[in-house]
């Protein structure tokens, strides 16, 4: 544990709520995706903080070292990072297509266009 | 000697459920030819279905199958673990995948450019990989990985719809789905923090020793919210109607019958196998949250469905209601309640994919999914509309159909729990289903088509065959219930720790 107590977890919660707030409050789709990324990264930080053992080194066997950090959560996050990248890629390509089809990526304008479409 | 061979083959089948569609998806991307990709996907899907049948038969006779991926033994390695519960879900998922795929070529011809077919089949197989993977795995982190594989491919599949609305629906689902997936990841991390393991069976043992502390309860809440989003449990369902309405018809039939079902399986697995009913319903009172939401879903979904002019959208809202029935069964925390929920998973997959395939056939022949445009179809597409009537009756819960069987167990579960009002509400909400199904039947059978209506012929046999397999199954399993109810009730007993 760090001297500062639980502060990595405070940072994680702060980032997570920031991400969630951006997803909910922003109308611009790119900003929404950035919020989604912040949200995902916060959980990655949570795993990293969880695997860190105070005073531990990288988990490579060497003479004279007895305390290692837990490598498993760190390895898991490699997969989560890949998932995050893939999600961003799919999301951004959808945004490109939306921009081509509607001429805007502002959600309130998209909603307005769709409402007019429904009214017809 | 041959018995030994059968054992060696069968216990290795779970790995094949993941490896086969995953590798074939890559091959589909390479071969590029629409019909060749379809033929290849067909071979894979039907092989998966056959091996899921073999797995279920094996589990019934010999007990659980455990497969250590890469030879690394659990709890350290990744384990694929199959018991009666996921063997049943696997059979449903692969079966629907195979049947819907069989019906796909004509409908895809209409809605998607030929050049893109091979890629769409690759996505379809990837989605199938994710769904089968979530079902067979015994490792919690693996669940997240496969969840994202199936989710990402389904976002791409939904965006293939013909109108530009498919794009906005897809990104709406992507945002919601990613939030859900990340919540599940967070919950799994918290359990790992407490137990130090990712193996589901080992987690359950360790959590039993730890007892209900704050971290465990927050983990359950995070996982519950995450799965509820993927499951489209009211009021977290807002992505579902748009995604189902604007996706290509075949994709809708596929996703409606499989992806929410696997999410329901995950909810059952996490609550009953990992956290345990005492913790989920004693320490956290999850039933007090889930039951009102389930009942609200049953009524809100059916009620909104009544006022839809679009057949696809109507069926999508009906799905929201049917998910309510499944969750209601779970929240009763009794053998008959949970049996009802699991049987409804099986039954709803059959009837909803059947109804959506009927919708695909109507769209193929008339070019519209508006209920108004279906006037007179009862005479012009008699076989297609007859299948709609059969599956629709099942949706209402008429005896001799599967819908009746699942409602019977749900009502029994409610009465056994002493919740008479809930039993009455189940019956009342079925009446709402009667109204929205009747609206379609009335237009199709009792309204004359307008003078200038285009000439409409019966659906092609490639669509009609799968439709009638599903419609026939809703009747068959409504009479011979040993497969669905037998497996579901044995699984429910196992999950609740009650003897035979």
C-alpha cells in the first residue's frame, strides 16, 4: 500500500465519473467517445493499482528479491487496452459514416433531423 | 475402446465452439465470394449446433465437462466449464445461429450489397464466437473478452442496415454497450481483489469464505448494472428498439434470439453460481430491485408495442417485455421461478426468431415492414402468415405452444412464493400481447389490400423452411417439454442447491 493510503482509488473514481459525465452531457459524438475512453482507462488504472504491491519490483525472478508486484492484473489490462482501441476504432468509423450520411455529428442536431424524418 | 474415443472427442468439443467460428471468420474475409462464405459459415454453424447437442447429451449422462485451455489446469489456467445450464444455453444459441443463417442469403441479397456479404458473414461468425465463448467459459475475465467480441461485431452488423438511422442506432448501442461492458470489467476486478482468482468455481468458494463485505456487494452491483444494460432490462433498454428496428432483418432475428439470452445466462451465472443466492438476495436484496423492474418491463414493453405502426419495432418492444418475464422468474428465487425463466429463454429464442424471420419474409416480398402494408397478406403469403399466427399465439401463451409452458412455470413460481398479485400481473400482461399480435393478424387476414397493391407471392423456400422449423418447434416443445423443461429444472435445482 502507498503511504498516501487509498489515493490511487480516489483518482480512479474521479476519472471514472469524469468519463461518465462527458458521455452523458456532451452532444458531440467525438467528445462522447473520448468520455467513453476516459471511463475505460479509469478501470484500467483500477486494475493496475490493485496489482501493485508496496515495495515490490517487476515480476522477474532475481537473486535477493522477495517482493514482486502481481503481474496478472497488469497482463489482463493489455487485453482491456486492445478492447478499448477496437471500440474506439469501431465508434470513430461509425462517426465518419454518420457525418457522411447526416452532415453533422452533434447529437441534438441528429435527433432533430430524425424527428423531422419521422414526421414525414 | 470406442467409448474412450467418444469421451476424448466430446470433452474437447467446448474448445471447438470458440475456435471453429473464430478461424472461419478470418477465412470468410479472405474468400470474398458471397455464396462461398455463406456455405462455409453454414458448415461451421451446423457443426457447432451438432456438437452443442453432443455436449448436452454428454453432460446429462456423465456430468460436467471441464476443459483446460492450453493444458493449464484450473484455477490458474483458463477453464471452459460446461454444466446443464450453459449446455442448454449453448444449444439454443448455436441452434438459432444455424437456423437464421440458413434463411439469410435471399434477405441479405435484398438489404446488403453482394460485395459486402462475405464480410457480413465474417462478422456474424465473430458474433457467434463471442456468444458461444461467453456461454462455455469458466473464467470471469474471459466473459468480458468474449462479451466485447460479440458486442463489437454486433455494432458493426447493426450498422449494415439500409437506412442511415442504422448508423445512429449502432452508435447509441455502442455507447451503452461499452458502458455496460466496462461496468462488468470493474465488477470482475473487485471480485478478483477480494478472492485473488478469476476462475468462476474458485471465486464461488473464496467468496463463500469471505462473506458479504462492502467490496463484494459493490462488485455485484457493478456486474448487475453492466449485465442489465446488455440484457436491455427496463429502464436500461433504450438502445434495443432502435437497434432492432434499423438493423438488417436477418441480423435482428439473430441478435434478438441470442445476444439478450446470453446476457440473461450471465446474470443467472453470476448471481447463483458465483455470488450465491444468499448473498445476492439476502445481503443485497437484489430481488426487491429486479422484480419491480421486471414487472414494469412486462407492461411497458407490451403497452408500447401495441401502438407501433412498424412490425419490426413492435416485435422489438415485445422483446423488452419478454426479457421482463425471464428476469421475473429469476427474481422469484425458487425452483419453479428459475425454471420458468430458463425455459422462457429457450422458448422466447424460438418464437422471437421465428417472428423476426416472418418479418424478413414480409419485407422481402412487400418491401415494407409497416403493419398497414400487410393488408391481405393472409391470402397472398398463407404459409408465412400461418407461421406468424403460430408463433404469435405462443407469444400470448396459448396452451400447446411453448409460451404457455414458460408462463405456467412463472405463475406457479409466483403462487408458491405467495405472490398472488404477481401471478395476476403475468396473466394481465399476456392480454396485452394478445392485443398487439391481434393487430397484425387483423390487418393480414381481415383487411382487403388496396387496388394498386403490388403483386405479392409466397416467400421463397429458403426462408419458409427455417420459419416453419421454428414455428414447428414452438408447437413441438409446447407438447414435448422434456428437453426444455427437463434441462431447465435440473439446472435450476443445481443452481439453488436443491436435490432432485
